[in-house]
C-alpha cells in the first residue's frame, strides 16, 4: 500500500458496503458534478503524516448518487496500529438528513489494553477526539452522528494461550461546510480524520506541544499486517 496516498472508509450507516473504484468514477465521465470532482481531487492531493498509509477503495453504490472511498492504516514497520475507512458522499439535489449536498462517513478502529477498554468514560473521550480533531483545524460541520463501540475477546481451550483482546470502534458521519463553488475543504477533513486515526493508534500529536490532545497509550502489541 502506498504511504499517504489514499486509503479510507465508511462510517455510521453504510460503512461496510463501501465499494467503488476510481475507474468506475472515471467511467461516469461528464456525469460527475464539478463540485464532486474537485472534492475528490483535493482528497487525492492531500499531504498526510508519513505513518499513515492511504489508498482508494471501492465506494458504496446505494448511499448517494456519487461516492468516493479511501481506507487507511497507521503503520509501524510491518504492523498496523489502527485502521479505518472514509467515504465522501455527494447528492447534488441535497439530502434532508444531511442538510447539505456532501456527507463524510467514517469507521476507525484499534486494539486497546483491557483496562483502558473498561474505562466507563472511554466512549465519550473517543467521540470528543473526533469532534476535537475537526475543531483543531478550524473546520465547520453539521449534523454529526455516530457510535463508539468497545468489544472484548477472551480465549479458551486450544486458544487459551492468547491474551485477552479489546477493541474500540468509532463509526461516525458529518456534513462538511461547503465553500467556494459548493466544494467542501475535503483535504482538511481528511487531515483531521488522520489526526483521529493517529490518536487512536497512540501516536503523539503532529503539532508538538499541544497539551489539549490526549492519546491512547501504546497497545500491548500491534496487529500483524
């Protein structure tokens, strides 16, 4: 996977259906709205921190007339510390639930230490990381919604040698503010999403000295890729 080039995901409401290639988007040719084409091009051109590998993936076909999807992983050597998907949806006619013509949908997940997963405040903290990442880059958005899910796995019998594992999963969607020409600043939204991925993975903040950003402690052991 090419580092910092384009790999994301879908989030609350349709995330798991995210499938649709760049080639398919190009086949639509002149039917692609200029605002959507500009928003997608900004995603492709975004510069991201080197620990995050991003690539295009298939986008959902039934959530909106136009969609573009990326998936990403926070990588340390040959191991993934966290991963996720981000999907850009566009309906030129507008969408009542979105209160706009664009929508960003995401999924972020990572493994946690069991004691961290047991913290009753963890879901609220994780949701605040998402909103805080958007606000830290001065982004305006509306109609945010989503879920924070934590799950634990305990192994028995032939698998009893494995240590217990806990995972956090953030699914969310929000409406980015549209700028000049009706195009949202998708590059900045992608960067803020990558900030969230980095926090969940336990990486230090990209901007040194920002005491407002709290990251997860490094997990017991990253997943093999």
